[in-house]
C-alpha cells in the first residue's frame, strides 16, 4: 500500500514537472517571437511615415549631437531584392543664428578597398541608393531637427558583404569646405533566400 502511494506521488510529481517545462518553453518561445517582431518592425525605415521617423530619430539625439543615424546600431542587414532604408537626423545647433538654417547632406561609399573586399565598383554600389543619396535646402529651425530617409534596392546577385557609407552634412551658415557634421552606417547584404 505504501509502495502504491509513493508510486502515485512520483507519477504526479513527474507530470507536474513536465507541465511546468512545457509551459516555460512556450513562454520563452512566445517572448522571443515578440521581441524579434518588435525589433524588426521598429527598424523598417521604408514603412515609417515621416512623423514616425522624426520621433525615432529624436530619441537618439543627445545634447551635443548634430547628426544621428537610425537604427542606432548603424548596421542594417539587407536581403537582396527587398527594399530597405536608413534614417538620417539633422539637428540645428548653430548657436550664433536664430530662425531657420538650411542644410544639405550627401551619402557616399566610404570603404577604401571596396573592390578588393566585395568585388563591386563604388559607382555600382551608390546606384543601389534609390532615394535620398543627397539633398539640399533642408530647412531646420534653431534647436529643432529634421529627418530624412535613404532608401536602398540591392539587386539579387549582388555580393554578400558589408559596405560602409559616410554621411556628410553641410550648413549654409558655415564654410562649405568644412562639414557641419558627419557620421556613418554599414549595410550587410544577405542572400534573398
């Protein structure tokens, strides 16, 4: 009789342990799926409205930042054939002026040994920028910020490598030979499949 009680208790404990493990694994998987969904939807610049982009870029600025790149990691993984983008934020910190200043920016490949590394020419890579390669006349009020999208369409068959781009911002208030600010971001090209 005592043996049957112990056997029954052991079976109940084993079933309870299995239920706890199954529930724990289910919660872990759901948590990981949720986190992945949040991060992938949060960084898709292509689908963001301008107001959403300004909001996200605004969160990245510290007190002294003149330019920021979204996403904050400055690394965007791109699947061949799927449009993607990067956000550029410009903040007007020109102290000697009030009112509105005009800014311009350019995005260029900054990898020196691009052909050695990726077997592709610089002009080909820059042709993958479909929108926002350069812009002039961006009006930004003193202390305010503006955000722009740089959109990419990397064709299937492009080399699978990481390419660095530089962003150079100029102000109408400063000498055009010197930049107002600069930053960079990296694009990692992944297979379409």
